[in-house]
């Protein structure tokens, strides 16, 4: 079985990088459909128009409706066709980016991804996550290729609410642990067409985890004050490039499946993707029998930056056994990435892992309060 490494054609990061987008767009197309939420468009829509105009590129901006559903993708695809767009610019957070990438896939067009918040590792991947109209996880849409360009302006990231950067750290946190599971099992990675991972992927996953632990807390403090520092640059790269490459090429496992299961609970739907994934990491560690020292290491990190440690942190208060059973059953349906592990996983095992991770989180918080 072949080893493969998939990546975007170009990665650009830095303070003020948005003013360079015309240059990168001009290398790919001449008529852009810019897809982004209201906030993202207000933050940098004018800069995109100005930069593209300098290079003779016409743009039509369309407001994303908030959830990456099949219906929304169909609507945006129709608009792109009407304006005869030959390139898509996907702007904003994870949902808008997933929708923009899906539109480029449907229209067979190149895409430039411009994340204004770094809440997931979606920007670099050849994957879009689709949800139902009710916000429940629907399916993964595997795309033909990775984005032609990913451009991150760290000034925009620093001006966004810090909760998004922290959520991005939660998503990136899963990268090392899920990749390690896939390395151990040796199973084909469906995200890359069934290939095996490279040594580079393994190194990227480790570097991502080390960067989170080294710079995460400092970066959070800086973004709370809306400033860009070397720690912020490091965490933006970890959340976006390192996590994006190692997650896609290394594979997903239990953390993302447990996240998908949690989306069936109405209260948890209000929490960000990376927040649910972070708790999923802790539950995955329990499920796989990881050492207590490893679990404590992840708990320490989550506590330092404000990621969830227990179900209560996800607004799941006094859950019933029936509700957690539903989460567990949703996490193990056929095709879920939790089956990437080296042993057979059942709903009973996931249910037990969720309850235990919750208990460990509550215990950690009690002991921290007493110190």
C-alpha cells in the first residue's frame, strides 16, 4: 500500500496578508465568488475587493447562511454559476470554509481559503463536513483536491473572539492522538483514498501537539488583548497548517466520532466544534486505555486554555443514561472514524468511556479548586 501526503498548493500566513490576496487569486482565476458570513465580510470584504481589483479580478460577494448543509451548497453553487465564477474564495470560520470548498468541488473550480477565525483545521483539507438543517452531523464530503491556496491574516485572527482560537486548539489537540491511533492500527486512511501515512505526517502531528503545549496559553492571553505575538503566529500555524496536514494525512479516530455523536444533543450543538472534539480526545484516551499520565497531560492543557474537561463544560447538565447511550450509538455507526482503532469498538465501550472521562474531568476540577 502506497504512502501519500496531501496538502494545499500554497500556504500564506502573516499580519496583513489579506492585502496580498489579489496576487494569489490572479494566478488562478479572473472572476471570484467570495463566500463568507456577515462578520467575515465586514472584516475584510473591502480589502479583498480592493486587492483583487488591482489585479483586474472581478468579485461577487455572497453571504453564507450559517450551516454547511447540502441545501446551502446547492444555493451557493447556483449563484456561482449565474455569475460565471472561475474561482471560489471561502472566507470566515469552519462552516463557511467547508461550504465554500464544497461549492468549488461541485463546480469543479479552484478555491482560495481565507480563515478569519482559527476554530478548526478545515482550511487545508480536501474535506467538507456537512450538517442537517437542524445542525446534526450528516456526513463527510471527500473533495477531489486540497485548496489551491490557504491565506491567513493573523491580524484578523487577533481581532476575533479568543474562544475561536481556543476551539481551534481543541480541534488541533485531536491531531496527535487520532493520528497515533491510526499509526498503531495500520488501517487504510479513508480521507486519503485508503493510503498509509508518511513519516512526515507523524512528525507534523507530534510538532502540532508540542506547539499547542508550548505556546497555547501565551497565545490565548495575547488574543484576549487583540495583539499578534510569535506565540500567536505559532498557534495559528499549529491550528491551521500542522493540524490540517497531519489530521487529513494521519486520519481521524475516536475524538471526532464522539464529537459527531455529541451533536445530537441540543445543548451541545451550541458549543464549537473544537470544544466538543477536545472532550472527545479525553474520552478516546479512556476508550483506548491510555496511561493516566497521558490523560493528565491533556487535562492540564485543556485547563490552561479553557477547553472542556467534562460534560458540564459542554452545557450537558445531568445527562440521562439514555442520552449518553444515544451519543455512543451515533459515534459507532458504520463508516465512523472511531473504527480506525486497533480493536473492535462497541457502543457499550464508548458509553463507558464518556462517563469515565466526565468523572475524571470533574475530579480534576475539584482537586484544582482545592489547591
